[in-house]
C-alpha cells in the first residue's frame, strides 16, 4: 500500500510550484464604509505667445507692412479674463503707441501698432479700456494679434526690436 505524500505550502513555493489557494467565503454578515474622493478646481489661466516678425529683409518703409501672431490662453471653464499687451520696450513706447528701437547702437526707431482686429481697436494693457476680454472654456483659445508698421520715414539699416509683455488677468 502506497502512502500519499503531503508537502508544506512553503516547500511548494520554494520549488517554484504554484500554490493554489481558494478564496474563503464568509457567511457571518458584512459591514460597509464610505470615503470621499475630492479635488478643488480654482480659477486659473496659462498664457503663451509667439513672436511677431515684420520681416528680415525690409527696405524703404513707403507702404504698410501687416503681419499677425497668436497668443494662446487657457483658462478654467467659466473663468472670465482680460488679455493685455504692454507698450513694449522700444524707446518712446507708451500706452498703445509703440516703437521698435535699433539694436546696433543707433538711436532710430520704427513705429508699429498692435490691433485686436485687423486694422482696428488698438491693443493696450488697461483693463476695461483697451484689453480683450474672454471667458475660459478649459481648452486652449488661440487669440490673433494683428501687427502693422505704417508707412514712415525709414531709419538707418539695423535690426529693430521691442519686447511686448502679454498679460492675462483673471
């Protein structure tokens, strides 16, 4: 008569053999508990801007040069905001009057305008006066900035620049 061998479960695991364990079923009753899962969304916005380039081989400024760029604003859903553009860093810039200054040591400037719509509504940084308002959707909103260099006396050849600060107020 052959006797059946019994192995301890730890021996089976050490030998690499799977251990089959059946799930226990309990019939004495049950109790439950609840817990909350929470998160608070606050009014918030992000902003990113692309450069505005009037061209790298511009000659005599005897005709208007018009280009545009995009500012991307993303605000939480239903969050009202205003988008403002500073006067810039060009010499003589103030409010909605803007200039690019020469970067090569000359004192020349090039006048330019920034518009909320093509050729109309100058863009500034005074809320309620010359900023653009909107309401967040939770998704990116691409906002076009229309730039224009009007015909004017042409300054000395140089690279001209102004740095504009775009601000989203919410």
